[in-house]
C-alpha cells in the first residue's frame, strides 16, 4: 500500500497542516481520506499495474 500526505505551511514556515491524504488500497484503487472523519473514499477505480511503474 502507498500513502501520500500533502501539507500546507504557514507563512512563517513553522507550522504545517495536512490538506489532503491519498492512498492506493490493496485492490489498486486510489482513495482519499476525509479529514473531518476517519474514513476513506474511493476516487478512482482504475487499477494500477505494478508492471507499468518504473
């Protein structure tokens, strides 16, 4: 599984805030995490084939 977290820094670059979290689940679907709830939503059902990743 792969998980990517995107952050936004404040203007002083001292504090960061999570703005988006993505992951590829075990089925190969791309999901995004709801920041207000602890749940994942599928945003793409195209399979990702590891043989195509370099």
